[in-house]
């Protein structure tokens, strides 16, 4: 079968089972087709809940340019996000974990901020985090999110110098108009409103 | 002609030149290149929501050796009537068309802004790619033969959501573009007749109905104004229903005279 035609037929999101159903072949052959389509650039694989493979098929061979913010966030975070709006960063080098965290803190999306909490575990260079916090003006937000992350998971210790440095940022909301009931002490300390309650963080305990 | 790689290089250079963050939308051929539906484009069309952004972009392009072209090439229908013509920055064969909020016959509505699901960041330049449905609608506003083939390839390559297209054309009427569905119907009819595009009959029927209603409504309000529109026909289909509208209005006028007698 012509791969372009095949991709047109399968456009959208599929699993191995739906792929087989649409093409009228068995599941084993469908997986072989998925491999061929991926090699030709028509298909991308993602993992859904309980590690089910989800194939995103497009009839265009989209040239891969830049670095997708969501892909990088998913790469480092325990909570995987479905990409609804792609945000591509065109840069010389791949953005570091520190940069992704600093960007996530000012993203104004609940899902992104929640997923970014587990990025604190991947940070080794606190000075670099401070640098990016200054670039994106997200110092206080990062500091507050770090304290929230520490309340429910093991996180590497932030050095005192970085902690002091993060206090110079802007005060206000992380997500406009959303406050927390359970982290008011942290909110007071950093002058930033946390958009989560304890129940929202249960996702990390699963 | 500018290919995808060159376009990216341009954006990177512009992003480096800009001192503040500028947000803009790409439309037309350059948007199609981002989707992988086209290999090269004649010009890069960008829409800005703020005048400051447009001015900063103009300055950045001037620094890169682009000059502003004063005379405007007639691409769009009703170009002469339009208040908002693009700023054209030209360097050799490369051209950037910069629009402010309006693209001649179409306004950048919130719905178009919401539908843009892809954002590219080039330093200080933030580029949002409009949805395929909106690219199609913008193509319907032009008169170039190449835009018709582009629109045809959009229909063939994308699963266009016709509902979105119809709703946006209606939304444009609320924003002041009163005859947008009429032009859209005209364009779709031409595509179907001349290029054998696969446009569902019910979609065509619905837009035709909307256009007829709109025309009748407008004629009822200011007959003289619409006479100008009726004298610039574009296709057999639209001519036929314009005749129908004319008959109706003439009938109304006769009946009015009889009553007076």
C-alpha cells in the first residue's frame, strides 16, 4: 500500500487495534505498517495511560525543527501531558531542565505547572536555575513551587544562595486568580499564590 | 521564492534583531510550509495585533536590508476600498507583507486567534501558525490563480472542518465584513466548477443560503449601495442568484406602485 495514501486514511490518533481495524489487517501487520510510516515521517509514537502505544498519524511529512516544549517537559516529568498546542523553541542547543522549569513556572497553565514539579528532582545546577529564573522573571514562583514539591516528595536540597536569589522576583499569581487553601504558609513566605491544593498532588503518589 | 529553511533562517535573524518580544501570526503560504503542505512561497505574510509590534518588525527588516515598497500589488478583491493595506518590505525577490489586525477582507477575530495551535519561538519573535481552515478562508479573499490551486491542495490534503469555515464566515459579518459569505460562496463555486474540488454539496448549499439572506437583507436596507456590488459579478452561480434577488426587489417595487395607485 502507498504510504501517503495509508497516512491519509489513518490521519489522527490511533492505537494498534484501531490501526488494524481501519486498514482491515491483523494487529501484528498493523504494527509493521506503523514502523514503516514512522520511518517515512508520517507517524509519531506516544504512550498513553498504562503504557498503551498511541500513534499520531499525519499525511504530511512535517520537517522536525526546533525543540518542542511539551516533548521536553514530558521527557523530564513523571506526569505526561497530551500535546494540544505545540510550542516549538528554535535555539542552537536543546533547552536544559532548568530552562524548561523556569518557562513552565510562567506558563499560566495548571497542567504544565503541575507537571513541572517533578523537574526539581532533575536539577543539579541551581545557579543555572537562578539564571533562567531571572531571564523569565519567575524567581518567586520557582521558590514557592520548590517548597510545595518538598512537602510531598524527596527533592534535592536547594542551596541557600539560590534560595535567597530567587526572592527578588515579582510577587503575584502563578495562575491568574487561583489561590490555595492548603499551602498558605508557603504563599505568605514567597508572596506568590499557589494554584494547587493537597488533593491535586495525589497524582504524584499513584 | 522562499523555501522553508530560508524562512526559518529569516525568522531567526529577525528574532535576534528584535529588542522586545513581538507576537505575530503567519498566514498563507508560509503557514502552509509550517504544516508541511507546501515547499516554497512567494512572500511571507504576517499579521500583527499591535502597531508597536509591526513597527518593530519593520525596523528589524530595514536593518536586514529590506525596503518598504509603496505601490501595492493588486492581490485581494476590493483592494481599492480597503483601508488596511499591508506594509510591503522587499529585498530582491524576497518579500514580507505585514498586516495590522485586518487582512483586507478579513479581520483577525478571537476565534482565529484561539484556533492557532502551533507557536514557534525565535528569540524575541513569537510566531503563531493559523489553522488550515483559516488559511483556506484567507485564500478565498484573493484573486490570484495560484491561491485557488493552494486552496484546492488544502482541501485535498487536510480534513477541513467545513463547520468552522461556515461559522467563521458568519462571524466575519458580525465584525463588519458584511458580504464575506457572498465572496466565500463565489470562491467555493469557482473551485468546484473549474478545479473540481471536493466540496460537500450541503456546505455549498448552506453558504449559498446565508449569502442570499445577507444580500436580501442588505438590499432591503440600502439598495443603491448594493447596486455597485451587483454590477461586479464573478461567477455564473452568483449571477443567477443576484438575478433572482433583482427580480424580487423589482417585484416589490411594482407592488408598491400598484398600492399607491
